[in-house]
C-alpha cells in the first residue's frame, strides 16, 4: 500500500496549490484595503457619538494588519509570491469617507459590509481547503472568527442607532 505521508499541500499537485494561493492572495488584498479604510475612518470621524467607533476601528487596524501578515506568510509557505502594490485594485467603494465626517452610520454600515465580504471569502477558503490543506484551513478559521466578532460588534452599534430611529 502506498504511503500517504508527505502528500500534503506542499507535495500535492501544483494546480491545487496555486488555487489556494490565489484564494489567499485575494484575502491578503482584502485585509490591506481594510487597513486603509479603517485608518481613514478612525481618523476622519468627528463628534462625541463617533468616539466609540473611532476607538474600535483604530484597534481593528492592528488586527487586520496582523491578518494580512498571516495571509502573506502562508502564500510564501505555499511557494507563492506576495504581490506588489501595483497589483492592488480597490473594491471598498462603500468605505470611502462620507460627505459629513459626523456620519457615523455610513461608517458602521461600511464596516459591516467589509466584514461580511471577508466572512464570505474566508468561509469559501475553509470549504475549498477542507481535506486539502488543513494548515491553511486552521489559520483561516481563526481569522474568520475575528471577522465574525468584528461584524457582531458593529451590528450592535447599528442596532443602537436603529432603535433611536437614526438609521
Ligand atoms: Fe481581517
Ligand atoms: Fe475584520
């Protein structure tokens, strides 16, 4: 009987590995864009009501950057190349600075949308790596949990505004 030892993702077929690297690369860019969007939102927002959101987003910047680094490291481990900045294509049109910097609801909705996008993509990675690459799967499950936590927090913020009839 042929041993299956050494038949992990690093020894498996190249097409499978390249597919995982492509999924990780998309995830990497999503994290990088989130870092940009959260830095601008946490800095731009004005007003007493915005303080909680500002602080929360400022904290998330570090967490999202940590995710980006993890995706980059995994791309490298799978013999991929972490892309350069010229490959970046923005997608978060919904997280551009609002017309009024006191528009907290615009930012809250944008964050929920960004986190939802990440949750969808990472759920796909978890599915695609099932039985194929447990190490990537394990890493992405942990990151997925962080994004679920971020979304849950901002859903709570939105709910408060909705209850007051302001959203
Ligand atoms: Fe993230
Ligand atoms: Fe997040």
